[in-house]
């Protein structure tokens, strides 16, 4: 029995926005044995991994093509080029990542923008802190809701000699 099994039925189930679709798909598996379901899960998991690998490769291809397009547009002094399938251009969007929260907070205070500062507990830290409370049946802090997410897991047998 998993360590959170005792909480099934006591906590609300994770509500998926597509519960109706999920229920409809589940109908296809009602007559399958657990072994069949194990094989289906294995196949779906492998397919998901393959798609993720393809997506990663596709993202690299897109980045390479984007850089080539930028180079060619820059070399020709053009900002865009029109073709039968559309207009080709590069759109630049800055993305920011905080590397030093204290320095940023100091800067925000200097600029009188301290209202932008938010104190936030990191999700993994909160999870690590609250899991033991949940298992011990202790009360969770106010302002915290918990739902139980269930995921089927297939541990593969070692088929290597």
C-alpha cells in the first residue's frame, strides 16, 4: 500500500478540466484485465517519451532555422520577406529570470517600486513541509488546499539476462 493510499476518498480528487473526455476514454478500458491495462500504460508511456524526444529535436530544428533566417535577413538588410506561404520575419521577445532576489529587491526599493515585491513559498518547499503533516493527520496551515493526484506507474521488469 502506498503511503498516501489511506487518503484516497478523504481528499478531493484532482479535478481535470477534461473529466468528461477522461470518463469517455475510460469506457474503452472497462473490459480490460489489469495485465492488459499494464501493457496499454507501458505503450502510452513509451509513446509519450518518443513524442517528447521528437518535440525536443523539433525545437532544436526550429531554433536552427530561426537563426539561419535571422542571419539571411540581416545579411540582406531586410526585416521581412514575403512568399506564397506568408511573410517571414523575426519577432524578438525578452525573457527575464531573477538570479539575485536580494539585489533585485534593493533595486526595487531604490526605485520606489517595492509594491512589486512578493513573498512566495516555493512549491517544492511547501510540498516537503506539508507532506509529513498530512501523513500524521495534522491540520494544514490556513490558506492551503490539498488534492490527491493519482498516477499509474509501471515498474519494468529487468529483461536483461
